[in-house]
């Protein structure tokens, strides 16, 4: 069973550019380097809203991340952004994925 660990962030406008750079250059690569996720996507909507989707191959992998490196990574994030960023987290079970025939993703 594949899971998607989804973090939704609402970032204050004056922090958005630096926050996005931090996520792209530091935080997301650090999370991927733990080895518990197969891929990550970062999407942006108007109004400083972001969604980060971390894909794990199993519930066990997600649990290992959450009980292992997650607390330290969250602490580092909180030190850097003690305010101005509201986060929510949810876990989703991937039921099925489709791809358009003859089209590459990216």
C-alpha cells in the first residue's frame, strides 16, 4: 500500500519567497535523503498556499520517518520559521494513479 504524506502550508506573503527557496533547496532534499520516501511534489496556489506530497511505499516506511528523523527536521523548520507559516498534515492512501498515454510527466 502506497501512502501520500501531505503537508499543507499557508505562508505569510513576506515570507513566501524565502520559505519556498528553503523548502526547495534544503528541507525537501533533507527529507528525501532520509530514504523513507520515493518522491516529493511541491505545488503552489494563490494566497501563499502550498501543498507538499511525500510518497512512501508503505505505512511502515512512513512510521519509520515519523518516529526517526521527523522530529529533528520539524525542530529545524520551527527554529527557522517560528511564525508566519501555518501547517497541517494528513496521510492519504494511494488508491490508483493514471498517466496519459504517450505523455511524459514533468
